[in-house]
C-alpha cells in the first residue's frame, strides 16, 4: 500500500557559524496528515522547516514535494509549490492593515498598475468566510488581538493557495481557549485537504491533534512515532534522551510577613496606553507567587513598573514597608529588589562585558568593588565571579574573563541568576526564567528558584508557560487586561479555571 | 554676495512686499525639499543616509564644473539642464559607496555616511584644483533663469519630485514593498520581496536627488562652487525628514519652515529696521529654529521601525 | 572536556585584531590616495616626500634638515588628538559626537575672550582661560547629551546645528573684542600665552607650546577615567547596552549627559590650546578649522582607545603639516582630506571582516560535517 508523501526531506544537513543545526535529518510527511515535529529549544526543528519554506538553503540533501524533486531557493519558490508558513514571531507590518499584510508581495492592481485595495479586501473577506477565520480586513494589525494576528498569518498562506501549511510554535501566545480554537482550525484545514506540519515542544497539543510525530534532538533525527498509540512520557524521553521528571519536588512553604505589597498599581506602556490597571497583590517571605496570563495582558508593564524601568501612573509599591513607587532603579536594588528580566539579552546582560563585569553590574560602585575615590578593584571582581561560576556550574571557556555574549543561553541565564542571588535580595522578581533553554538548564533554574524560596525570599514569578506556574508556585494569581482576576493556592485551582480567568471571567472563591 | 545681487536684479520694487518674498523663499526651499524627499525615501526603506550633505556638495561641484566648461564651449541654455543631470548622476554614483557599505557590508550607517561627507569635502575641492587650479570652481557667467513670475524652474522640479514620490510610495506596489522593508524587512523577505535590491534603489535615489539639489543650489543661488556652498543644508534636510515624521506632506512643511528661516537672512537685508543687527544673527536663525523644532516636536516614535539596522537574513 | 584548538593561520588571526585592522585601513586609504594622485597626472612620490619632511624635518630634495617641521607636526597633533578623544569618549558611551567642531569653536572663543579681557596675572591668566575653554566645551557638549537623553533628539543632527550656531556666535562675540578688525583682534598680553621658550629654541621657532603637556595629561586622564573608575564602568556599560545598564540601576540619562560634557571639554581644551598656543592674537573665524571633524576619523582609526587615538592624532598632525609642502610640489592639499574620508569609509570594512570570518568558520564546519 503506497501512501503518497506530500513532503520528503532526505539527508538534510545545515550548518551555521559554530553550530550544526541539522545533521543528516530525514522527514517524511504523508499527504493530508497532521504531522508534528517535536524537539527541545535548539533541536533544529525551526531550521528544518525554514529550509522547506525557502528561508534558508540546506548544505546538502534532497527535498521532494508530492514525489517530485525540487530545489527551494527562496520563499517565492516555496509559495509556488504550495508551501506556506505561519511563523512563531509574526511577520506582519505593524502599521499596515490586515488586508495589506495578507496581499503584500502579491497585490492586485488595476490596469494602470495602481494598487487596488478594495478588490484585495473583497478577496480577503471571501477567504475568511470559506475557512472560518474571522478578521476585520481594514483593521490595523497593531490594533488587533494576538489570536487575530495569527489568523492573519494563516490567511496569508491561504491567499497564496498553500496546501502544505507549517505552524511554528503557534500556541506560545494563546490562552487555553484560543489554543482549543486553533486545534479546531487545524482539524478543519485538514478536512479541506491541507497537509499540516506542527512544530512544537508541547506534548499535550501533539496528543490533541497530530497523526504522527517526528522527534529531533540536537540536530539529529531520533525517530517517528504514531501519536495515538504513544504516551507523553515516551515522547518526552525521545525528546530529551533520558527519563524526565514532570513534577517538581518541593516542601510546603514556610510563609513569613508581607515583603512586597502592590496596591492599585497602574502602569502605561510606551505609547501612553494603560496596561496595568488597578492591580493589587502581596508577596510574603518564603513563598512563590505566580502570575499566570497570556502575553500582552500587562505582565511586561507590571515588571517595568515594579523594577523602575517605567514610571508608575497610580497606586503604590511597598518593599518591606518602604515606599518605592517613584524610587530610582538603583534605590530599589539597594533596598533589596532583585530582578531576573524577561529579555536576558536586552536587560539582563551586557554581551561585550565579561562574566566578571556582568556580575557586578548592580553593585560595582560600592565596596568591595570600589573604594571611596571611585577606583575599581578588578581583581576582586574576578575572584568573586570565579566563585559564582563554581557554585552555579557555569560553563565558560575563559572563566571569569569570558565574554558574556559567547555563552550559551542556559549559561547566560545562570550568570544572571547567580548575580541576583548573590545580592541576597528580599524580593526576587522572576520573568520567563526558562524561555529558550534546554531541559537540563530548565531543571537547574527551577530548583534554584525553589531553593531561594526555602531560604525565606519572597518571589514573584511571571511566566507564559502555564505548566511552569502550576508546578512551581505556592499561590497563583491570574492577570487579564491589566488586573488580577483571582488568586488561589496551588492546589485550589485547575488549569481550565485559570484559562477562563485569563479570558477575563472571575471565579468565585479565593482572594480577589 | 552673489545671492543678494541676483535678488536685487529680480526687481527692487517686488522685494518690499511679502508676496515679493515668495520667489526667493521658493528658490531656497526647493533644494532642501528635493534632498529631504530623497532622504525620506531612503529612510523609509530602512537605511539612514547622513551623507546627504556630502552628496549635495558633489552634485553642486559637478554641476558647476560641467556648466562653466560647457558655457565656455558655447553650448548655451541646454548646458544648464545637462549640468543638472550630471550633478544628479554623479550624486547617485557616489551614493553607491554608502549603499555597498550599509547594505552589503552591514556597516554602521552613521560612520559610512560621515566618511562620505569627509570624502566629498576633499574630492570636490581636489577636482576644482585639478580642473581650475583654484580652491573653487571657475565662475560661470549665467546661471538658471527665472520665469515670468520670477520663480526658478527648480521650484517646479521640487513640486514634481514630491508628487512623484507620494504616488510611487502610496499608490504603487513597489512603494508598498519599499515601506515594508523599512518597517519589517523580515516580513517583506518572507513574502519574496528582495530587501537588498529595494534598499539599493532607495539609497541611489536619495543620492540622485541630493546631487540634483546641489546642482539647483549652485545654478540658482551663486556663481561657483566653494567649500561653503552647501553649509549644512544637507543636515537641515535630514532634520526635515525627522521633523516631518517621514511623510511627504510633513517633510514638505518642514522644508518650507527651515528654508524660510534661511531665506530670512537674505531678505532681512531689505528691511531697514533689521539692518541694525549683524548678519550673523540671521545666519544663525535657520540652525536655531531647526534645533528648537526638533526638541519641541521630537518624533522618534514615527521613524520606520527597521531604520538604520542592517538586514541580516534569518536573524529574526 | 577541552578540545584541541587548531591554530588559525596568521592572516585570520590578524583580521581579528582591531589594531591591525586600523593599520590596514590607513594603508588602504593611502594606497587609493596615491593612485588618485597618479591618475590626475601628478607624481605620488612628491606626496610622500612632503610627508617624510613633515615627520622628520629632512628635505630629501636638497638634503637640508629643519627641525621646525618636527615641532610643527607635534604641535598640529595636539588638537587632532584632543578632538579625537572628544569623539572617542562619547563613542564609548554609545554616542556619535560629531559636534566636536562646535565645542572646539566655543572653547577657542572663550579662551580668546579671557585672553584679552582676563586678569593679567602670570601663571593664572592662561590657566583661567584654559579652564574656561574646557567648561564652555563641557556645556556645549552636555547640552547635546541632555537633548538626546531626555528628548530623544538625534545627536547627529543637534551637534551639526550647534556647530553652525557656535561659528556664528563666535563671530558675533569676537567682533566685539578690543581691537577687532574683520579677521583678527588685538594682541594678547604675554600672561595669556601658552608659548614655551624652551620648545621654541630646540625646534627652531616652531609653534610647539605648553599645550603639548596638557595633551599628554589628557591622554592619561582619558585612559584613567575609562578603565579605572566607577564612572568609566557605568559609561562603558551604557555604551554597550543602554537598556541593560538602565535595568541594573546605572543612571543612564546622567551618564549620557556627563559623557557628552566630558567629550565637549576635550574639544574645548583643543580650541583653547590652539587659540593661545599657536597665535598671538584672537581670530575672527571665517570658517571651521576642521579639527573637530577630523577628530571623528582620528577616533575611528584609534578604535576609541587612549593609545590608538593618540597615535592616530599624530598621523593626522603629520599629514596636515605636510599639506603646505605638498601644495608647493603641485599636489593639491585636499588629497589629505580625501585620504581621511577614505579611511573613515574603509572603517566600515570592520563589519565586513566580521562577516568574512563568520563565513570562513561556517565553511570550515560545513566541510567537517559533510565529510563524516
């Protein structure tokens, strides 16, 4: 029985400076199936699909589409072959309309060669109806929701008559309900005859919608399995290469006094819109409070307001009794506010500084690193950094003098974590601590966070990975549209309920 | 000074009325506007071009040299238009350096632009030394002539440039692609738009327009090219792009504002009450006004999002 | 597990070194300049003879030696080096200071004013003038820093505007000074001058003056602040990654303003030294001296380091001193401007080299992987 393959990628190898992204990888996707591509961060899944989409060219290997050998030089060729990609980081022009984004590159023109946007809008509306993907054709992309933006990305592929659609980590930015809707969309696309490739590291979603799954690890092909008959445990082990622990072990918390008190906080974003509205939450010594929510509901602005990166429009922040609402960033740090930022490249580290210099970014100006005349003690910085490297098991080729930019993502994060912990803060703000890291680093960082909580620190954890929040935190607050819609103990609430709260409805019980 | 003589010739009676100032305002605004539109196109595609000053100088020197040589050879009026074209083409050619550095070599665009400005300073006077054995081009006898209203053709050229730029940017697919390259080059690339090619076209266009503008200055406002001919107007054009929030209408308004400030320094000489102040006070005006305008109306948020960043494939 | 690192070929290692790239870029600039001179029908050898003479004082054509050229080369280096520091200091903090020219002009103007109107106390007069020059330079630069940090005004445009404002302001002020004609003022009292009789004797009456010592002090100060102090640490962090510095509590707005002020002070110092060291009267500026603009190239070649900038400044001083000699040999002096411009453009090669090295690494890795 011959099943015609929609896609065959055979012996694909792709290198970048310093790394082998794909090492002789083979992928076979059957016609009209939903095929998942599973692997950790850095396993090579996105690279492989970028080659299929023509964004990169493989160093060696063959590609066949519907049995015919092809050379996909660039996205135009891929589009002609009927391959479309829904990117993880949307490739949408923020100040163009939905329609303009969809037709960009293939614009309808009138007989003078002038753009015919009216006709384009008609076509978009028709497509949207056929596939049940609701969008407003004339809305500006920067004004619509993330879920709607994703639908625009999907429509881009359908406008170009794609019958092979690749989804790259599509659920990272969606609420649980929106994820369900996406799964429905995928099933509908399949029933309309499309072949779907789903790149993901979320086992639940693979089980929900995929037919088969190919696993990659560190650039190499591990195997292909039949999804209905395989367990999540088995998939996880294929992905990581060893037995994986899902549950995190931790003792019950020893709760002390309130150390961080946030009352009626309001923070605006850079264009002046209020993103945090009247938000209140308290964090005690020795507990981890998590803020669950979908990206874009004010988490970033909340962190900016707490850390001092953005000014506060209303409300108060008390750190161990001291009002820091309008204090400078340096003052907050001196009073004991630690911060592991969401974007480690942008806020956490200076890539052109060494590990030693990065580890003293917050306290270089006081003893023992600086004397009273303002002169630095570089040797002392190096010595202390070496100790941290040892304690936190940071892999650095040249020790304390290694450039931070040359470290791997996991080691960079360790440097930041080491620095913050070394400052012995009273309160630790932690944002997306395990984003982009491999499983080994993820486990380490999570253990460290729990260790700090056991030492009595107050920890506020913000993460978009609901699993992480539910496993690590003692209390869970859900944020929606800038305010807290419910705070519950770790074992008092289910994922479904959090999902509903993320969408804005309040649950009865608990503290609000 | 040559400028004042030309205006005086234009009709002393006209100068005493406000309406009479319009031709000279147009004369001064036109080159700034032409350059600014070029700069706007360039930045809208994602490349910052601070070499506008140097490119104007190159165009001015080329146009002046070409014209004086052709005049001597007896070519007559066509020599003016040919010289303008030569100025524009030389400007475009020089801008290739910036294009290669910024687009192919991912260089720091501010450094590359500064380098071209320094280079232009040297190349222009060097050329004058070689051609005319002096540190300025030889004076030509007759520059561009005004029409019946006293307005130079450069004003009409400027209006045409604005109109064409607007039409191409907002009504044609090419314009939509160009603007996408400046906002989100990865999005443009992912739909098959050749980002590098479009940016090349944009940079060369800005070089062409700057060179053209330089030619306009030298053929309408003076009689030769010296190292003082451009005197910061390329940077004023750059400021107009930012102040005009990268849109044709705004840039036109900004160019008029800054150009009028400059025109004032010449016109003020005709108002007896203002003649008491030293000329330097009026010389300072355009620069001070530009500075104040930038501070009060700082429009950083309106810049194309990918402006000034080299486009590296796959690094999104 | 340590893997054995293959020793890369010398050429590749050299490309990775910034100092070597600077030398390469300078040589390339000279090469193109030489070709250009040849193309227009002049003898490039004359250009090099002029440069050699300005450096060593030795005239190859007639075998005579005049030490004055060495003195003048050293003297010209001073404002180039200081304006180079002006650009370099700001660059380390992440700012593009092309306002060195305006800061220089303001320093020069204030020095001239204090020189003519200040207290004629020996030992005090010139000190007050020089300090005044540095302060006004700091103000002129600090203004740019504040505009950038608080109002997000691009320093590229604001500095250029302030350059022209400075030029005309200088004219307005200096035309009011005692004894002012259209191009000069009255002579300074002796107490204001920086001239050094010892230097004058050993260099056959060149204009080399005490400003030279001030410049040497500036080199040390630059290096010290950048590498050894808190302030330098904060500035460098801000320059490399402004947001990370801000998130770590470093007061970024203040840092930017301070770094522009210090940068302005360097350029103001240059102006003051030129005013009181090389001239015995004040000048009514008709145009820009261009030390400020050349400082940009000096800093780029010197890669913003103390020693590198000093060496690059010396190179430019040597070139400037050679200009008159070149003109005398029928070579247009503008060739030096062209060489300097080319050097700045070629600095763009730095990123091209990074691209080249990355490409080479990738090819290497490709070969290894595909060979398996």
